[in-house]
C-alpha cells in the first residue's frame, strides 16, 4: 500500500507504518541527542563533586543546594518559555535553549567560589527552561495518542543512555585531563561536555521542522495524514485559565514531583552513595553508575510498548513507582553489601524511569491544542521542584547525620506517595 493511498484511510484506522518510520527517523534521533546532552549537563555535577568538593572546600549541604538551585531557575522561566513556543516555533526555541545552556555548562569550568557555583547552576536552569516540556509538546504535532508513549519512550530513553555513557565519560575526562594546563579534571569535564550543545543548537536551527505542514520532506498527502491522526475529533481544547483551575493537573504535578525526587536522588547522589559504600576509584564509580541506567533503557522501552499495546497509562506508571519505592528502601537498608545494594538500586532506577516515561502520556492525552504547551509546562514546573527538594534535603540530612540513609528514606516515602497519586489519576481508556 502506498503513502498516497494511505492518505485516504478514514480516521480511526491504523496509521501508515511507512510514514511513521519516516517521521521517526527524521525527528527522534535529533531530539534524543538534544535530551542526551540536557541530562548529561544537568547531572555531571554529581561526578564533578568528587573533585571540586575538595578544591572549593564545599560541604554536602552546599553541594545539595547548588545541585538543586538549577531547578529554581528552570521553574521560574519554564511556563513563559513554553507559552511562547507555539508562536516562536520549536526550531528557534530549542536551538536557543541548546546554545545558551551549552555555553553556561562550559562556563562551569571557571567556578572558583560557592557564590559563582550557585550563580551558574541557577543560570543553567534559566537557559534550559522549557526544553523538556517543549519537546514533549512538539511530539504532539507528529504523533497521535495511540503512538505517544512509544515516541516518548524513545526520546526520553536518552536520559538513561546519558547515565550509561555519561558516568564513564565524565570519569575518563576527570582522570585523563586532571592537571592539563594547570586545571583540574572536573573543569575540563564541564568544558568538553558543554560545548557540543552549542554545535547541536545550530544543527537544530537548520534541520528541525516546526510542524508537519512546514516539513519540506513530507508530501502534501503525508501532511494530511499526519494531521488526521493527530487531530482529536470532539476533544475539548481547554483555555490555560481552565487548566490552572483543574485539580487533575495538580494531582499529575504532585505525582511527577515525587517521581522527580526519586530520579534525581539517583542522578545527583549515586556516585556519592557508591563512594560511601566503599568504592574509591573514580573510574570504578563511573562504570558502576552506568549499570542501573542500562536496565532503565530496557524498562522504558518495554513498559512504554506495553502501555501502547494495552492502551492504558495509569497503572503502567503507578505500579513501577511502587516497585521503585520498595527497591530503593531495600537498597538503602542493605548498603553494607555493595552487591545487594547495587542490584536493588538497578531495579529501583529501572522502575523510576519506566514510570516517568508513561507518565508523560497522561497530560499529553488530556491537554489539547496550543494550550497543551502551557499545561505540560505547568505540570513540569511544579514537578521539577522535586529536583530542588531532593538534593537539598539529602545534602542537609547527610551534613547533619553523617550518612545518606535518612535522606534516602525520605525519598522512599515520596515515591510511595507518587504511586498513590498516579493511581488516583482517572482518565478514560484510549481504547474507548
């Protein structure tokens, strides 16, 4: 069957696999590359800590606040950035974000004081604001509800991929470049991991199409077919004012807050957890941190595929969150055994990312039209406060108690609360 004849298929029939393969090969790899560096440049601070904490004489509490202050800048500017995205266009918005955050991330190599550390982390959040929800909103232009979870899983899979590659890469840069031109390894790590984002920004500017109707590589019939599959007949297009007053948005945001607390516990503290448990070699820490993310790649793909197959979102997100809470608690309790602790941390990380992936199919199902950009940003803004809360609480608790355990148990409780909130989100089945 040809693409032209596919364009005549009535709404509701299965979309053309050939067309969606073409679309996916055009936009998914580029978005994955962007998200890979977004995650890498947020999280490389966890490896820099192993050296810069000594160089700058900073405490765990200072590190935790600095890691978390990124999210304060992010949430302050996220909603304005996403409300402007439909007007400015995805191409210009994503390119601007990439270039500015790449330059700021590279500038982290010049940090020489606590104040400068806080300032650049805050600016990194300001310049990256709107990227993730903007990317999710952008995907709604190309994929209908039935395909959204798989598309999201592929793009968001770049997060754990950055964990797999980022740990060994950061450790290698820190050890190989330490002392080069009189600078520490952590300084060169920030430079080499930040500059690629600038080049990637120019690629996005020249390659990314804002919408299907502006894509030169699609025929008119292909554009019509995509429009048919992404348009939702009879769906309500809420105003942003209506979204602000909808309790379901805040239940979603609360659930996302809890998931983010768990995810950034792993992202910002896993190297320190391993070091506290007796792993002292930086390269060994880098290799061990990559293992949980390898499992997360598989879980994101499989759970996302299952969610689309069964056309169900709520329990595909809530159940993994429960399992993540249990496994993180067991990993913390068994911290004296490095093998057992790492094994349970692997499962916890797999389940956190699985819940995270399917979660984003929920607001994208409920929110329609251009207002979805602001609605998704609102959920993400509230939820990402967990990225500030999690490292700050763990850093403070570690400074007070001398151990990571107390802070980790708080995160276990939050993951359990997140699972409960996810179970309360009642949206109609996609099959209805």
